[in-house]
C-alpha cells in the first residue's frame, strides 16, 4: 500500500544487521517510508529501504544526517555477536556501542524525532539472578541492584538510563525493548559472531551433509535460555512503538530450554543423529528466561511462533548456506588438484 499522510517517516539504525534488516522489510510491507543506516549493507539479501545510508553512527555528524527528517527512530545499531565475541571484546564493545547509542539519541533530540525505540538486551540483568539453570523468569524491575555480566550488558543498561532521562528532561517519547535471544534466517551463522541457535544449526547441517555426527558444545550444555523468533520480535517492537508505555519491557519467549535440548530439537528438525562433544568455552550466565507478565499487560500480546517452528525456518535457510559453502570448497579443492596434476 502507499504511505498515507499520517504515517511517519522512519529511521532504522542498524539496518545492515540481522534484526534491522528484517525490521526494514516489515515496515516497508506496512507501507512506511524507511531510511536504513549502517556501516554495511545486509549480508544475505538486498535492503528494501527507500534510502540506505552508509554511515558511522559513532560520529555526531553521521547521526545528525541519519535522523534528519524522520519522525520515528528504531535504534538497533550495535557491535555484537554470540558469547564468544561478547566475552572477548569488552573495550571494543563498550566504546563502540556507547558512542552509537549516545550520539544517535542526542541527534534524535536535536532533530526533533517524535518517538524513539532503543533495542536493549536481557544481558542487562544481574549475574546474581542467573546463577542456576532453573531460575525464575526475569522481571523488568529486577535489573537493580545492577551487575550485568559483560561490557555489552553494562552499555545496554546505561543507554536505557539515558533514554529515560531524555524522556524526562527533553520530552523525547522513548520506548525500550529488552531482547531475549532473537534468532531466525538472514543472520550471522558462521565467522564467530553467530549466536547459539545459528551456530548449532550450522554444526548440525555440517554433520548431516558430511556424515560426521559429532558437534561441539561449549561447557556441559545444561546452561538455559529462552529463544524468540525474529518475526515475533518485529511485531513486538512495532506494537511497543505504537503504545504509550515508556519503561523497559522484556521482548522474548518465556519457554526456557538447555543448550543440549536446543541441539536435540535442531537435530530432529534436520533428521539426523548427533553426538555431542562438550568442550571448554564461554557459556555466559547459567540460566536466563523472560518474564512476559508486563509485556502481556502493556501490549495485550505475546510472542506466538513456537521454538520448533522458528528453528525449522532457520535451519532450512542455514542448511542451504552450509551446502553452498561445502560445494564451493569441493569445487576449489578439485580445481587445485587438477592444477597440481
């Protein structure tokens, strides 16, 4: 449909990333005019943004350009990845993400952006509330006393605070969504920045396609998480943006599974038997789950896509990527062998 006069022009900061790319496409399907901004374009599909600017959002001038002439902004830009990346790049993450979050928020204020959604994370929750695999779901009010595990979580919590103060002091209409392990197709699946669902999908696809059943899992695999499919994340963000609620809200599924269980579900989807090989590696907190009481109260809605359905869609896409990569390697090896002969 065509954009009506009453529909706002929207900025998606971080539109080259996984969630930002999906959000841009979703907003376009709803008929909005969308500007995407990132250091890079999406890796696996072309952007549907009306305008896509390659900008460094750590810089004030870039943020002023990004926020000019828009009424709403979704602030998703972040230097991020799975536990392997987050646990070994503290200074880089804290610097880059603080600069992006602070500069984008200030530019939004300066340019008169009407409404601003900040993408926070469940990583803001204190370590002392996440020491057991079978912990109680985390409520929004339990963020304090603060003790996030990593620099990534500290930046997210500080930026939440800044959003609140910009709302109080400057009247910026802010929204804060605390994401709980969002996954789906068109996201990082190898290279070190992928998260657990994508990493396991890749490992199990390799096991299936090569006939080698062993897959590596960091730690004992009994650490627990809840995982939310990207389509539900998009729906939740838009509903939150359209609401009148300005305090932080969890956005995730409230079904907790262990990493071992997650691997078993994916293996069943793939139709393959696997052998789990547990190795040393960063595991993050022992357990984490989303309490969705406030989400349901504020939005009258909660995520709908089951873990199995979301993983099925994700695995199908990742298996195709793995198959293409293995085929390319085989072709290169054959060519190299021919030259050697």
